[in-house]
C-alpha cells in the first residue's frame, strides 16, 4: 500500500503505514469502482503531504490505469 501511494502520488519517501484494509462493503460488480482502502498512517505530516498532493492532481495514474475521481479522502476517527 505504501508503495502504491509513493508511485501514484510521486512521494519523496515511502510512508509508514500502520494498518491497511478494504472498506466493509460487498464486492463491486464488473462495472462498479473497486472498494476503498482504509489506511492508518503513523505520521501526521505524511498524511498531510498525501492529501495535499492528491488534491492538486486532476488524475492519478498507477500501472497504466487512470482515476479521475478523487481517490483519496480523509476521515479522522
């Protein structure tokens, strides 16, 4: 997960991810978007950097696939 964030958002360093899992919902169909990932990052400054970079990007491309919707959202628990 950390490698995906680093490559998709062109981060300088690999973020330290404490936990990562899929959102709790049914598996999507073939035409539906994939389930979201829920992450807990160790450092707040890494989370802020990720959110700033994601907000600036109109499209995120990873392994040749593009996402035009906002791929990263924040919900603080």
